[in-house]
C-alpha cells in the first residue's frame, strides 16, 4: 500500500504515508464537520465553520496516526520490524514485518492502539472542558475529537480480525490452543462474521432509517473487514505452505551471465527475446559485478539501447539485497516486499550460489498449496545436494 501513497515523513525508521484514497475521506469528513458546526454554531462565520472543520479533520487523522504509532512502537520494542504506516480511506494501517512469536506479544501490540485512542479521548475531553465558553472553537473541536477517539477505541475492541479486538481474541485463542494457525482461522472467522453483520446493518440503516450515507459507510467498513479477514486466512495458508523451505531449496543454480560491456540492444535481441529470461548476472573481467533486469532495460529509452551497455543499467553487486543459503523462504519473501525487488541472489562466503525470482517463488507456492506443503517440502529437501 505504501507504493500507492504520498510519503510524508519517517518516524523512528517507519515511513509514514497517505494513500490516495485518504483525500476522498478527508474531504467527506471535512464537509460533514463543517455542516455539523454550521448547525450547532450558526453565529460563526462561514470561514470559521470551514477553518474549524479542516483543523478538526486533520487532528482526527493525527489521532489515527498516533493510534498506529502506538502499535508500531510496541512492535519495535518487541523486536519486530515495522515497514510503514499508511493513512487511507478506512483509517490507518501499520505494516509490521512479521507475526509475533508468542501470544503475549500479540496482545501487547494489539491493545496499545485502543489504549492510545482512549487516552486521546480523555485528553481532548479535558481540553474541551477547559476551553468552555471562552474558547468556543477549541471546545467544539475538542468535544468532537474526544467522542470520535472514544468510538475508535471501542470499535477497535470488537473481536473481529483484523481489528485490534480480533487480534486480542487471536492472542487468547493462541494461548489456549497453542496453535497460531488455528487461532488465526478462528479469529478470521469472527472477522468475517462481523464484516457480514456490518454490511447488513449498513443496508438496514440505509433502507429503513433513510440515513443512506451512514449506512453506506458502515457497509463499506464491513466489506473491508470481510476482505481483510479472508486475506488473513490466505496469508496463513501461504505461510504454512512455505514454512520449512529455505533459499537453497528453490533457488535457480543455472543463472545466465552476460558481460558488462554488452550493449542493451544485444542483450534484448540475443538473450531476453530468445530465452524469455527477465534477469541476468553481469560479469566484468571474470568478476561478478551486478544484476540487470528487464525492468532496468525498459527504463532506458529504446533509442539509446545501441549506445548503452549493460554495466550502465545494472544494479551493482554492493546494492543487491542478497540472502544466505539457509535463509527461510518466508524471510526471502519479506526481503522482496520490503525492498520492492523481484530477484534476490543467494550468496555463501561471498560466492554466488543461485538466484530466487518472485515468479519462481510463486510457482513453488502454488505447487505447495496444490500438493500439500509437507510432501513437496520433503521432496525438495531430499533433492538438495550435499555440501
């Protein structure tokens, strides 16, 4: 999601961005708040209505950011990497690099967000109380932020995965069953139930009470939860299918090599078009220099292919995100996602052993899902040559 976002800043190494869909919900909330303040405070000017509405909307999304930062800071304290925080149409999401290693860690990360929102509700309520009639604009702003943060805290405690309450529910199930995968499937089931309930509630609200906007929004939230819960089951299946596999099990050992002085035109016509391969190792005077991909070739204007050489377009060896041969495949996939790369070299003691590409990794995943992870994993292990 961060790839479709506008980057704002970096906090403790965490990229903070705004997804393009955020601008839609920001406009809707600002319009709703402006209308609300115009109704409750008709003696304000139009400029005051819009100014307070915009500031309140910005502070609301700042509250969501604090909610996600609470999750992220606890995750970092527990040794889990956090890649990014993205604000989007349904609020915000923190992209934590891997799953917690035990139920208590899951609980602590999950509960941090609602606690932060509850503290914000108390804080804004106190600000509104202190402002009183003397600072009417601040009082109105603080009152709405107090109530919305309280609603945010309560709603996130609903036991529907992937809401915070659903993650707390999963932590409890994980603790009592001892199985992370079983806990995930049960919690995801509760998330789908909550999603369907919100969709039906939104339809009822729109048809019966004639409050179509709130009903539509509630149904959209339900649809989002339903899809997120279903995706969590898919991700769990993927993790199970790839568990036990290492980089050496699926890497390609016959990596084609081209010289660095080769022109891009010759690379395309003599190698890419004839073999269908998308990446090549680059050597210069017998030494490994880097990696060139079809994507990098396409980044060079076609009119310059004849005058440009591979060494100019390649990624130097020092900038490649290599992994060791014993690296678990799930970690390899994490490297690809974190650095947005499609190829990862496998290196041991400075020597290239092979290459893992995203498309080959996906083919292995599909084979595991179709034939059974345990069977295919055992076969790959037996076929791996002795070292």
